[in-house]
C-alpha cells in the first residue's frame, strides 16, 4: 500500500500544500495513494502518541510512506531516525518529495539503518551516563536521593476510593474481589486498608 502522510502543527496551517506536493509527485510517476493520514499535532509529540504511530504498527514490507519532507515525521533528528529505522526493519520504503530522500532496500539504506541503530545506541548510552554523573554529583554534595526512609506517598492508586472500599468491606466483599474491582494487586488493597482506613 502507498500511504500519504501529512502533519501540520496548528489549525491555522493548511494541509493542502503538502497534499498538492505529494499528489503532484505521484501523478508524474503513476503512483496511487491508497490511504491518507492527516493530523494536526506538534512534531515534538512522541510518534507513538500520534496517528503516525498506528501507521508504523500496521505498515508492511514493500509499502511506501510518502511525505512532503522529513520534518513532517518529527521535530528532532533522533525521533526521525527512530521512525526511519522502524520502517527499514519492516521493509517499508520512505520517500520525501522536497528533500528528495529515498529509503528502501538498497545498500545505501542498509548503511543508513546501521548508522541509525548505532546513533540510537550511542544516544541511550550518553543519556544513561549523564544521569549517573548527575546523581553522583548530588551524592557527593550530600544530597539524599529518593524518598526519605519511612515516608509514604500521599497519593496512591486507591486514593479517593476510601469510602467505596469501606462500604465493600462492610458488605463482606473479599480483598481479592476489591482488587479485581479496582484492577490492582491484592497486596495493594491490603496495604491501603492497613495504612489508610
């Protein structure tokens, strides 16, 4: 299948320019768009929280994803690389019109896939290293990390359900059944009853 992907950041922007660009490109190459995906959402929003995320789950080998330019896929390079890597792994082609980018099954795409994977791994390692260094610095300054010993969180999964749980207990509903009602573990109910009721 051939997918046309259009994204604008605000309601004031129009999708028509992007649609025209994609249609014009397809017309000259005899390509039909089988499905259009249009969304009004910031490119900085995680792709799996957008319509694009659903498309990436369902896209198959030899499908083509067309968009006017790479920046429509995401706001930052890391996100775009992650999206392109998913497409590569699934054997889907990505074509952009304005920046004339073609991601397919050729050797160049395979080299890019390796670069994307390596970049993602390096980025994860850098984030992990920065976090460890920041925590070590805080510890060296005498800052105690984490929640103070013995303190309890003010808000837990069952917060606000005290009265309902009291009524259920009065009606001899078991803790296991209460756990099923609230979709929590039985020990969560047990702890809540001991500490909050």
